[in-house]
C-alpha cells in the first residue's frame, strides 16, 4: 500500500522541513519530492504536511505517519538484507558529537549492531569541531555532528534554530556581562554565541567551560548562566531564555553525517549506519529517552 521510496522521501521532508533540502539529500528534483509526498498523501487519504511559500510543518496525521514509516522501512531493510545474502563486516570508527548524548541515538546504534553483528563499531564522543578534524586526518570513518553555517560538507540530517537556554526563573542583569556556559574551542555553539554577542556589542564573561555536555548542563541547572543550544535538543530541567532578556539571535545550525575519505573497507558499513541515522533522524530531536 505504501511505496518505500515515497516513505523515504516523506521522512527526509519531515526531518528537514524543507522540500528543497530533502531533494538535495535524496539526489532528486524538487518536483519529484513533491510528487512522492502527494502520492503518499493520496494513498493515506490524509494531508501529511501543512505547507505554504514560507514554511513546512507536519500535520497531526504526518506526526503519526513518522512512526509507521520508520517501522515499515526497518522491516523492508531487514527483508532485503536477509534475502540479499550480503553481510557487512569489519571495523567502523564512528564519531558522534556531545549534542547526542541525551538523545535516542543509542537506539539507532543498538539496531545497527543487531542487524550487522560482524561490524566492529567503535564510538567516539567529542566536540563537533574535533570530530571533523579527526575525520579529515583519517582517524574516523563517519561523523554525526554540527557543521558551521559556511561549511558545505556532509549529508543533512536536520536543520535547527539555536536558542539561549538556562534554568527556570534565571534573571539576567542588563547592566552586567552575560554569564556564559560554553564548550572549549573549537566548539561551534561557543563560536556562534560569542559572535552574536559581539555583533550586539554586549559584554560577557565565561562562568563555566566544559568539554562534556553533562558538565554544561549541571552548571546551567545550577543557575550559573546561559548557554546556546539546539532548539530541538533542549534538555529536561532547562528552558528557553525569555525574549525580554534581550539576548541576540545566535543563528542556525545543521546536523550532518560526513564520510571519511580513507579506508575503503569501511565504506559500506559507514553508508549503512548513515542510512540508519538519516532514516531515524527525527528520533534524535523529537524527545530523548
């Protein structure tokens, strides 16, 4: 009843909330993406996206279809692997940024390990900038991380707005420097936060630096200051800083999967894991475990 090709296109649009970006990810024309979505909507008899010239949003039926589409494609992939008779094997060095520590990425990795038991998966958790450096040096085979706005590399998982977050009830004194909680260099959110404050001409002071997301969250929950974070990944116990605080817009960020250029033996395993991440990308920013 539901064509797997149409379901994959639907997931790509749902994750990027953009027909243009979904077309770029899938290597299709935008008209083809629109056609796939329209045919899926015809098959379901429901509207899956509310869209106009400026935005794309999932409808209530579209949200429900997310779970169905993932499960259908998972079973389809399992059947293809079973009857195809090919088994991936070898070493796969995978890097994930600190942003995903509290998401449902472990579920995606667990399923990958179950479906590809002969792949030796090695996980590195680090800052996005450090992961990209290691990938360029040939020390990793695949990376899931943020990228800088000007960076064209990587396959888009989703695009998100950056927001200021802090403890509930935290008040910022407009006459004092903004207390910042940041990753150390080369943290991407650190760079964007400082750049935004510089543009506004607002002074700041760094009250906490940690290479661990849990360290930053502990400082934020204690009310030490504010931090820049992905809107779709705001952790429990923290809230967006109200607009009346007058903080500048920190910008936007892309989350991408990027392949290493070396080790041909790891390419098939890297592609399989990347496809699993892309198929389940909405799980990563629609609620943690």
